[in-house]
C-alpha cells in the first residue's frame, strides 16, 4: 500500500490516511474519507436545476466532454502486483441482494449509466460518465474523482453538478438528479493522488415532468415576469392585421409589419403576383386605374363593428389614410360599420409586405419529484480487493478527439469495452500513480468516470463496480488512445464507498 508524506505541521499515520471534510462536516471514524458539499441545501439545488434545464435544457445540450490535455497520458510503466489491504468483498446491486449472478457474453447497456454534468472553474460546461450504485437510500452515483473535484484548484469541487441517467440529446428520461455531497479519498482531495481517482456522490430525489413549458400571457404579464420568457412573431393576413390593430383589447405592440412596400408591376411583368388590395371607395368606383391596378375584386365587404372600433378606425384614417381606406359609419345605437373595397393588383415577385402578430410567452416548469435514483434506474453493486486480471465491461460516453485529431465518437450514445484487466499495476509519475489498473480500450475524452463492471449480467444489466475510468492513454505513442486506467478498488475505496452509501440526501419537491 502506498504512503504519502504529510507536509510540516501534519501527522504521519501508520496507514498513510488523514481525516478530512468541510467545516461542519463530520469526520470519518477511521480518518479515510473526504466529504465536500456540492449543493448543500434545497435552494442551491434548485438554482442548479434551473441552470441546466432552462431554455429547453440548453446548458445540457451545450456541454462538451471533459477531456483536459493534462489527463490524457502518453507514457505509462508496469509496476509490481497489487497489495490488497483487506479481504476481497462485494456489495450486491439493487434488486440482487439475495440472488446469484448469471453469466452472459451479449451486451445490453445498463439502465444505471448516464452523464455527469458540471461547470468547471473556467466557466465552461462539461460532462463525464457515471453510474447509479447500491446505497442505503438509493441515492448514490459513482464517477471519477476529477469529475467532482477541480484538480486545478486544490480542495475545490466543481459547480452545478448533476447526474442524468439515460441522457440523450437534451432528454432526461429518468429525471435530473442534483448532487448534494461528494465523498472521495483524502489523498485525492488534498494531494490529487490519482491512485484514489474515484468519487461517490449523493443526489437529491430526481426532478421530472415538463421542465420548459411555454405559457401564453398578456403583454403586461410578460413585462412583469422576471423569469425566462420569449416573444414570437406569427405571420397573419393583412385583414387580420388591420382588424387586430383596431381591437381595443390589444395595442400596437402586438402587431408588426416587415419588409418593404410592394412594387406595382402590371399583369405582363414576368412572374408578377396578383393580390387583393384594399383601396378607398373612390378608387374602387373607377377601377381599373393606375399602374398595376386591375378590376374590382368582388363586392365591397361591410364589417359590423362597435362604435369605439369605428371611432378608432377614423382616428387612424386621419393619420394614415392609405393604411385605413375604408368607409366608416358611426352609430351609437350599435350599428356602426366599416366598408372595405378591394381591387386586383400585380406586383413584382417577393416584394410584398408581411404582417405579423406578436405572441408573448413565459417559460414555466411544471415539475414533480420522480423519486429516488436507485428506484428508477437500479444501482450497480460494488466490489473491492478483487483479484487482478478479471474480466470487466466498461461503459461511458466518449466524444473527445484522438491526439492525431481524429474524432471517432460523437458522445451522443454510450459505448463499451470488454476484456481482462492488467495483472500488474501501472505507474504514471506525473499523477503519483503507482497502483492503477489498465484495460485495452480505444476511447476518448468523456469516457472518464464510467463504471468498470465485474460479473456483468446482460439479462439483468447489473454487475459490480470494481473501478471507474480515470486516465486515457496512448501507450505506443501512435497518436491514438488505446488504453484506459482506473484506481484499484481496495479496502480504503470500500471505506469511502460505505460512508457515502450511508448518507441521506432528501427531496427537492415534497
């Protein structure tokens, strides 16, 4: 087992482990576990949820695979064997606590996997991979430590951490789960020791339902609303436009004109478009008259209106008679009318004005609690101190490019690798790696944090998490990644897991 020397002022323990935690966070009894708040209260969690789900999940769609160059390794060395610190052990997956596992060689993706989304300290939005895992309150996610802790800002967690199982192109079929508390090994939290590059995160109950529903409102309600909102222009006919302008229940801000005035052409112009054009009574009686004007277009149309509507039309007519050419009859007894006159007209193609009505919407969230993560997607088991060289299946969402620039994956759908883990430990000096496990797997950035599942059952889609992808390696320097690594899950990993698995998180919506 590796030991880390503590700087002056610290205490060297026989096990090489220290107590850790935020102020106000209980220390683990055996001084192994570091625990940090992600969204420590419901208000913070609600803000995180709003950030990711507003504008039709725009932030989720805009995130990219977390694949910093510093975590993509070119050189690794073989070390000795692994030093188990306790006896091998395992915790069964959710629903398999009293059942034996079955063997299969076919692959179905586990329901428990998904994307971990977060905001880095650089302000950019990223994702890693992760999985739901067995826990007392069915509220736990396993992922890589560097997908929770910012390795460039020591002892700081990333921001706005959420887990979305089954994520696909902006869809969250099982809900969005906001991280509450992260657990990892103290040596990773403080010293960025990648032999401990794993984390277990408790999450609040999931949120589902309609997260971005537009609700049409009045202009006054639109102006008063402080949340997310939008205005949409809907094309309408000229008649509807004019009628709407006269409606006392609306105002000019509902109605818009776009484009330049149409240019009259005459019936012989190539491609000329014929249109019904409203004119004054005088022009109608002498039609056809002037360039482009044709015969009368049907009989005059008499519109029955209220006195106020007729009066408003007259007022508009004084200011702009060309736009309001109808003949008005005012009658306070309720028999007011506006008579409209139409003629044919030919225009050069594509020059007509277009008319629009503006509709106003506020964006509301009709959300509900969808329950516990483990109840919805299940949870993988957990295994530690397993014999090297065992067969595992790994899962994740790769997207990043290979060193030669080739981008083989989109990150839209999950991928998997299958094989036996290395029997010797791997060493990577720049990350103090002395006892990582390796697996041949040609994936790229975004795969980090994905589970390594031992004894995986295709029929049940369940196995035992015995690692999570940590580093991505080009082992032969041919500019293509071909190997992934994981921390070796020993008894200390189990101690961290057990602490996280016993932690309660709660609900955002009662």
